């Protein structure tokens, strides 16, 4: 197999998927008439071969739709069918230009927290009108959100059928934002019909574009890679391996270099698909 073949296969699969989903969502008999839904579907289809761009565009779309102060998005935040917990680490964030909130990029939110589990049990999306009074989440998560300026929140779980994909989360720095039940219902329906499936396809295309050969890792790097793939923080990895945080930071940088990515948000899906999280 030559190095050109995976790229060619990926290009053919991209074209096939773009035609398939355009017919389902935009052109066919069952095409949506909801204008915001049509707009984001067209955007995601245009950038379906760039997973990071798809997450960013989905976040930008939701911020505008809900007039939110901050929207973050990314894969993870769920416990998979095998019982493995995939921490939520936002890979995209869009904020209101005036009065920006503290960034949540670089943070990890544990999938086992009752608050995240409540999101996946919600019908459609989970609106939280006042975080300070919300008791579905742990006290630690509630305090963390408040510390990052989140007074109200709307969390949208994304699935492709029965497969969990990731989260879209809108935050406001004031309680009781003006969203409507109709919008929440529409968001939940569109997440199931289009957003989740399209972001899952973007993830699959990203895997097709990845070079077939895995880089050679040292035993120490292998141990760190397995824990990074499970969503552990640097401090948690350092504690488990009895190493300093600085050492884990260095080894993680080496992993990113070897896998040819510039962030842990991009590294984690590669490690997961390569089987490091199992």
C-alpha cells in the first residue's frame, strides 16, 4: 500500500458522505425547513474532512443561535458501552467579544460526574437556568462552573444513533437566560438528526486520513499514552506513575510530536482509535 492510497480513499469517502447527507438533510423529501439547521448542516458538510473545524463551526453556530456568552464543544464526556469513561475536554470555544468569560479550553470534566451523566439522560438538551441552585451535578463541578463565570448553562449531548459522540455546551454569565422550550426541542431533534451523525462522520474521516503506521513509543511514553487516552489530567497521570508533572508534560509533548499534532485535543482521539484507551 502506498501513502497516496489512504488519501485517495478518504477523498472518495468524503465525496460519498457529502452527497449522502446533503440528500438526507438539505435536498430530499425529508429535508429540514429549519433555516438554522440547514445553515449548520451545509457548513459541516463543507468541512467534513476537518474534524476540528467542524467542532468550531458547531460552537460558533450555537453561540449565535442562543446569544450565549460562551460555547464550548468537543468529543467525550460520556461512559462508553464497555464502561470506559471518556472525559470531556473542550476542543473548540467561541465567546462573546464583549465581556469574555474565562476560557474552559485545557480543562477536563470527568464523565462520571452526576452532572455530565444527567446530560446524557436528558431528553434532547439539558437547560440549567441557575447553576448555583442546580443539584444534579457534584458540588465540585458546580463550583468549577461558577468559578469560570457560568451562571446558566445549556448542554446538548451529541449521538450518532446509539453511539455517544460529544457535547455542545452554551454558558451565560447571568441566570435565567431567555431561551424557549421550542428552541430546546428543536435543538435536541437536530442534534439527533444531523449534528451528532455529521460530527461522528468527521471523526471517522479524520481516522481515514491518519497515516496507517503508528510511531514507535518508548515504554514510558506508552504508559503515558494509555492514561492520556483515558482523559486523565497531567496531575492524575503523574500521581499514578509516580512522576513529576514536568516529566509528564515533557512526555506528552513528545507524544504530540510523534503523532504530528499540536494539542492534546487532537492527540486523544488518535490514541483512542489506536486502542490506547482499552
